[in-house]
C-alpha cells in the first residue's frame, strides 16, 4: 500500500495501512474492501483516529447497528481524500463524523 501511495502522491505521500471499508470486527472480510488509510487514523493514534476507533468499536460491540463508511475523493486515484463514517445508535440519533485521509 505504501508504495502505491508514494507513487500516486509523491511528496504528499503518507504512511498508510490497508484500511477496510467494512472492518473485520463489524463482519468485513480481510482480503477485500481495502483502501489506503492514514496509519494514525486507522490505529487510533491521533485525536481524529481516537474518534474514528470509538465509532468502529461501538459498531463492533453493538451487533446489528446500522452504519456506513463513505469515501470522498478529490481526484481520480483510489486514495480517498476523506472518510465519512456514520452510525445509527439504538436511540435513533445519527452519529456522523468526517475524517481527513490525505
């Protein structure tokens, strides 16, 4: 993943993990639905990453919770500029956040 991010973004490249649109803890499989995701976001190392992981944990701990993960692109590459993550908790109030990925 890092080689393709560097090839596409050059000097603007970042260290990336293989992010999953549907994470394994939420029922996703490990070998598909992959995209380059900022490592500090994916692993919860940054303040933004902590918010992202908190949302992912909620979905994983509350089976059957409706959620979505939407990539937003600013060019024609496979690297999302940002990620919108939305969760519909039991109280029916949407919990939505957007995370910078590029």
